[in-house]
C-alpha cells in the first residue's frame, strides 16, 4: 500500500482516524480537477468541434475551462471542510443524506473515469500514433496505455497527481 495518501477514515462508522499523509494541497487539487475535466478530449474533439462551430471554436473550450475552474474551487472548499477520502461521494452524502443518491454519484464518477481513460487510450493509439507508424495495432497500444496509467496510480496519489498536473500544464 502506498505511503502517500490523502486523509481517510477506517471503516465507515468506526470513528477512528487513520494517520495518513496528506499528499494533495489546494494548488495541486485545482490543477488536478482542471486536468481531469479538460482531459485529452480537447485534442480528440478539436476537429469535430471546429466543424460544428467554425470561427467560434474558442467559445466551447472557454466555457469548459470556466466550468473546470468553478468545479476545482468547489472541491478545494469542500476538502477544507471535510478532510477525508471519498471525494464526490462524501460531499453528496453530506449534502443530501440519501445513500442511493450517493451511490449514483460515486458510480457515475467511476464510469466517467473509466470511459475517459478508454477514450484517451483509443484516441492516442488510433488517431495520433497512426500518423507516425502502422506497426503496432491500436488496441494493443491502448491496452499498454491503460496498464501504464494503472501502474502510475498504484505508485501512489502523490505521483499520480503530479503527473496529471504536468500534463495539465502542457495542455494549457
């Protein structure tokens, strides 16, 4: 188990705090959320968006960036108020107190993470890599990409978030 993690609690209802190292500060969290929202979709969809909106290509991306900033600011505020692991599920449970709503939010967050990682892997392996070489099958490259992301996440929260921040800064 990685040593660097955000604050968390033991089993729900145990009331005991686990002394885990806080790995993500407010600045890293803001950049992480922005990177999470912008993702690689900005590269995979630019041509399609340009075909639909023409000269106003910048407008959908500015709107998306504003949403990302507001979401990041909300997360920073909520993390300060509830310094526990669980993210959106914890905040939903605190806000509504309805376990089913909490489950739906947690499930949707998980689904969005899986689908965005899959889409990024497919865009990289199918569209971008094909411009340089046809030697590797896109599905094989996509699987390698997902395995590399999994290995990075297994190293720990700190390494994963810092890599995400570097990639976000490259995007901006």
